[in-house]
C-alpha cells in the first residue's frame, strides 16, 4: 500500500533518543505502580534492517527488553498487507476470525472481534484509551467509536503530526492505553525498496520519533509510580526491491520489541505471534480475557513453551532441500525428552529432512516450498512437529509415508474425564490419513480423532473418558500417505477436566 508523504525536520538527535530509551530499561513492575500500555506500530518495518540502521532508540529497547521476530500468514488466508496486519495486531485474532483480508475491509468481522481498547472500555471504562495513526483506516475502522479518542492524522502532517499528537497526549494527558502508528518506513519501502539507503534513513527518522514519544513517557510527573509496558511492532515486511502482499519470507516478517512489566531484559523469543500484542496489553492492564472472546493471542508476560520448543538448540541446516538456505537452522529428527517417533513402517529414501515426523520451524518449513499453504500454519508456535509426505517424495523413494509421533505418558485419574489439547494444521489429499490414538497404561491405542479432510490451523480439544483404574495416558499421531500433503502438531497436553 503506497501512501502520501509529508516530512518535517526531526527534533531529537540520536544521542537524545538513546537517553530517552534509557529510563524505560530500568522499569521494574511493582504492585503499587499503575499499569500503562504504549503500542507503537512501524508500518512495513523489518527487524533485520532496524539492526542495520542508525536506530539507537530501538536498539536500546532491544537491549533493555524482549526481541521476538515473528512471521505472518499468506494467501489464500490473507495477503501481507496493512489491513489484515493491523487488524490482527489490534484485535488479538487471526484473519480467519476478523475477516479483514484486504485494505478495503470488505466483509470484516470487527464488531465480533473488536480492538483491544474497545475490550478495555467494556471491562474498565474508567481507563483512558487513545489511538492515533498516519494511516486513517486504523483509527477510522479498526478501532471502534468506543475508544475514548481516535485521531486520524491529516495527510499533510503525516508522521510528524502523529508523533506530536502522541507526545502531547502522553505528556499532558493521563492515558492508560496508547496506540501510535507511524507510516514513513512503509513509504520508503514502496518507493526505494527495503535494501535501499532511503529505507535505512526512514528507519532512522522513525527511531527518532519513537524516542520523542518515550521521552514524553519518562517526563510525566507521575512516571515514578507507573509501570509502562511498551511494545513496538510492524504489520508486514518488504521485499528488497520494494513492496509486500506476497508470500516471501521478507514480506511475511514482523516482530515485537517490548520493555516494562515482567519482560526479561535482553531476552530473545521465537514463540511470539501477532495476536499476542492485544492480549499482552489486556493482561498488563488487568483485563481478564474471557474464553468466550475467542482470542488467539497469549500474553508475552506469560511464556508457555512446549516440549518441542526445547529442541531449538538442536536444529540443523538443510541436507537435501536446496531452496531454504545453508544458514537457516530449522529441523531435527531427534524428539524431545519423553517423546519418540516410530518409523518401523516408514518407506525408504525420499528427502532427508521430511523422512518421518520432523521437528521444524516456520522459516525452514515454508522455505522448503512456497505457496502451498504452509504459510498458514498460524497457530503453531516456535518449534513444531510436521509430517510432510509432499516434500518427502520430492526425490527417489520407495514404499509409503507411515510415521507415528508418540507422546510421553501423561498422568490421569481412572474413571474421570481428561482433556487432550493440541494445535493442528492438516492438508488432505487421498489416500492420506491422520489418526490420533490414545492408550492407557500401555494398552491398545484407540482412535479418538481421524483426519481425512482439510483442517485449518486450529486448537483441538478432545474429551477423554479415562477407564477405571487407569493412571497413564499416551497419545500417538499417525500419518499415512505418500506424495500427498502434510500434518502439523504442536502444543500437546492432557489435563484433568
């Protein structure tokens, strides 16, 4: 999305910006402090180019808090454009729920899945909410009229006007939740490409403007009694040549840089997804998330790594795959502690990376082959398990793909109901089949779910009737097929109901 540009001279030098970021680095959450939230969206900004650019404020925040690279979806779910991107960040749900799939917002479901400030107003109406944006649809459409103040900056003022309004609100008002969108990095990306000096210059400019807003935070007379959770993010990335909307890794890029609250200084995480921004803001302000809201995010303050995430240090580079890139570490056949893979019936040969169940990442798996809907594995996080008969069969093989992922034995109580939960994404082509089987105390596995049709990325919940006297339950995920499609599993757990 190309947008009009208006510039003004920047008011804060790089050194001053660094100083402005500094006090935020030392914020420690205390029970007596008043929670506040500041979200700043940098349209079209790439994390790797922020690291390349003269961006002392943003780099200072990265050193003082959390840096979490992340990735988006692609078509046919939604393009990597601003409408879907900002809607996902602001509502806390993916495009399959909010239904914003273009920049015209046709057929959206924002009333059903409103912005996080509207949810704040519903639960804690005494809190002041404020949103200002250079791209008007954010404040005209995505944020509802229930927000205390929505300001669409006049195009002639552009990011300079957005920054000055945000500074005035933070310094002179008493907001509890502030959202700011700055647009010029996206403009530079369209005009000159992400590989250009102009793009780096735009990042330097927005870094200075972020510094001004942070300086307004720390200048508040009440700052010492406040706990500001600051989150910096982006709606999509850009290609080196300029542009976005497609499925390339560069276009699918986003990130979170966060300080304040209980965020660990200097930390890096790979399990953060776009909907987490809204939910993290709600959690910081003490707004309990109602499960009936159907939100997809989880608070960054409450990391919940699963067994597969423990494999990140064991991930290696490609063996047979040629399009991923030698520097990308992203797969292993070694299961985490307590897990196993049964390949006794697995065919021979095929692509090494996908011979039986593998443990991989979004980057590694999607780069194996673009535009086959792997990009829409949106609800898996970090490292996940995949059985991919399509990629396995891309070189000489014999037999069929028949591999079973076996979980640890979970404690259960005989005669009582338990709940099996896992994230899944399944693409079907006959004669492929996915089976979920559960056994108790080493007994015969019994199928509790079978997949023979496309299943979008979802969190499955299956009620288990535990037999009397049973003490342990074990789950098996068996994928059978050949040159067909794939199955993703993540976040597996069994809990007492």
